[in-house]
C-alpha cells in the first residue's frame, strides 16, 4: 500500500531565489534613477560642478536637495540591490 507524502519544499521558495529577485528588481529601478539624476546634474552645470555636487550628495546627506537627493537615493538603491543580488546568488549556489 502506498502512502501519500507531500513534497517538502514544493511551495516554498528558497531564500536565495527571493533575494535574487528582490535585488534584481531594486537594481532595475535604481540604475535608471541614478543615471537620470546624474544627467540632471550634468545638464545644469559643467562636469566638474556636477561631479562636485554628486560627491557632496553622496557624502553629506543634509546638503542634498532636488536632483542631488534623487542621485543619492539612486546610488544607495544600486548599492543595496547589488548586495542583495549577490547574497541571493551565493545562497542559491550553496543550496543547489
């Protein structure tokens, strides 16, 4: 007589797969935001002034406003997305 046994992880997604999807989604949103904000900084000033403003936006949060604040959020999103994606890829490979 055969007994029915549920498959253990059939409906659960491993942590690595979820982290990979979240990291990829965050990168897909943050990269265009950071690039667009940087282009906004460049279009309003010379390249030296834009780089100075971008550096100030990343290093000194209270000084950031407008496009500089969007650039800071985009850069932080890219960094967080990269870390989460990397974590997900490592965990997926360990559990494979």
